[in-house]
C-alpha cells in the first residue's frame, strides 16, 4: 500500500473458501478495488464498510472483506489472475 489516501495502491487477494482454495489477485488503486468488489460480487457494500477497511489498511496494511462471492469468470473479467495454490 503506497501513495496518498485517495490513490492508495493495493494488492487484492481473493481466496476460494471451498474446494481447491485457489487464490486470485489483482493490483490497483483503492478506488479500483472498491469498483472490483462491487462489480464482481453484484452486491452493494456500504461506504461505511469501505471506510472501515481503508482505516484497517492504513493501520495494519492488511484488511479482510468477508462474503464476496464471484465466479472465476467474473474475477478474470475484471483483471484478476489466478495464482498458484
């Protein structure tokens, strides 16, 4: 994570919780991360939730958003790439 708060560069890792446990990852600005999560999950995540995650990132350099559900196709369509498990 680096840069001014409005343009933090983040590494997003999404891990499959069932089955094979594949991890998908992407790099981008905090703004892109928010857009990806909303786009791939199809759900609305409240501004307060993202604010809490951003605060956690600033303090700990690590944050978790649970319950994001997406297909592998959805992940790849927004630029995530599968890492090795």
